[in-house]
C-alpha cells in the first residue's frame, strides 16, 4: 500500500479503524492508534462537550494521530408531529409486547447541532477529521486546513468521490455496498448507490487520475483480514478502513448481545435497514426488522433515530440482540474477537503473508 498516505498521517500501517457512532470509545481509539494504525472516534451522536471530553481522554493516554468522525447534517430539523405521535404509539406498543421496560419520549433536540459538533472537533484538533452523509462547506474546510487537520470525506459513488475531491478533501473513503452501518450516500437514493467495492474502487481510481492532484482512496466494506487489505491495495486503495472487524474487540462499547451474535451472522442475513434510524444502514435482519412498526417507517433521520433510542438502549440492557440495531458488514461472520492491538498486529501479519505468497 502507498506509504505516502500512512507517512503523511504519521501512522505505521495503512489501516483505519472506522469511526462508528455509538460504538467507539477512547479506549478503542487509543488501542488502535498506539498499535500503529489510525483509531477513529465516531462522534456523530455526541454532544460537543462529550466530543471534547473524549478527545481529552484520548490525548491523556498518548500523542498518536487519531480521527474524529462526524455526520454532515443541517443544524435544525422539522418533524411531522402527527407522524411522530403515531410512530411513538406503535413503538411503545412494540416495547410493551416484547416486555421491554422503556417507552419513547420527545427529545429536546432530534440530534446534536452539526455546527457545534464541528466547532468542538476544531477545538479538539485531532490529526484527522472524517465526514459522512454530506460535504462540508468551503469555510469549514478552510478552518480544518488552518488547524492542519487532514480531511477524509465518505463517498458511496464516483460522483460523491468527485464532489469531495472538488471540495478539497485530502482523501476519500469509498464505502462499498458491503459496508456495515449507515450508508454515507448524499447525492443519490441509497438503493441506487449500492456499489460493490470491487467495482467502486477502480472506477474511482480512474476518476481521481483525471484531477491533476493526488487524492488517496480508502477502501471500506467487507474487509475483515489482511488478504482483503491486500486486495484493496491491488485495486488502487491507499489504505483500508475496517468497522465490523473491530466490533468484537473488548475495547469496543457495542452491546454484549450484538458482539455475541456477530460470529454467527451469515451474509444472507445482513440487509439494508431503515426502520431503526430513518436512514439506510446495513445490519443483521432480526426480530425488530420483521416487526418494525408501519408508522415508524416513514419518518426521516434523525427523527426516527431519536425515537428508537430508548428501545435500543432497553434491548441492549436486556441482552435482546433480536431488537437491537446490530449494524454489521456483509462479512461479519469473519469477526475475530480479540484486543484491538492484537487485531491490528494480526491484520498486518496476514497482509504481509498474503503479499509474500502472491509474489511467489
Ligand atoms: C456499527 C457501525 C457504525 C458506523 N458508524 C459510522 C460513522 O459514525 N461514521 C462513518 O463515517 N462511518 C460509519 N460506519 C461505516 C464505516 O465507516 C465503514 O464504512 C464500514 O464499517 C466498512 O465496512 P465493514 O463494516 O464491513 O468493515 C459505521 C459502521 C459500523 C459497522
């Protein structure tokens, strides 16, 4: 893999632990970064003060580069309150039927304000800022540049990769259809932007070649081991970004039931789900997906995400993986539960072995 990407960032390995909103912790980020890869704090759901607090915890443990990931969203959301009331009724009824001791409530805000999160990110000043769901404004890009923060934009199509390159991103993370978690798609309908990484990478490489400046491409989606990293490199990726592979690390704060379910997940059980958050996301098809309240399905992100939060929290506490948003990529069955530093070392060992065996 191109060392220029890793050396530009001051990391040893061209490997990124994906920012995973709700499923990363300072402990995970520092374990990965101290092992020579790039740890990322998924801060999309965090209030600004929590971003600052977690960044301070990361800095207290070491000075290795790390990333903070945000969702690019409008600051304010209008919700159809009649639809919200109907969805709440059905979600409450579902929780009652399932014996979950929780009910929906109206939050003071549907989601943290993006511009405040952005200001906190600037103040925290990580080496890398990573964005999904949209492109940041030119003034925001300038602010990051002034602080020497490296910018990674998420794209699910070549058009989105171009949009990020035109906006001045330093690198683009290509999220293949295989990828776990929310789709980063922002220029298209999510179902039109389900492009497999083997098609997306070489198409984006060609598009970036015509730009006149180098924009490293990061491969994301279904990569679970060193062989996958090497395959991504062969197709032109400068680094690999793995999310699902890190979910079963002890440092990852994902719910225990979710971690226990992942090794047994088969690829045909992994599907695109809107019913938890109002936005397409890849995860395990479970009881919630089958029983998803009709009224909830029409609500947009982040309104539905806020309304289902009590259900997801209660399901996690009760060990009910069947009612949790068990986000994962298509290759989730290949997870290897182990400490994050060991996983990084193992991935790099496999990568080197695969490279050697192909050279023979
Ligand atoms: C639980 C989970 C949460 C995620 N949250 C985010 C996020 O907050 N920001 C982001 O840019 N990508 C997020 N992603 C997507 C990852 O960046 C990446 O595209 C994906 O994990 C790659 O596919 P894989 O899971 O098969 O490795 C998330 C993925 C997972 C599995």
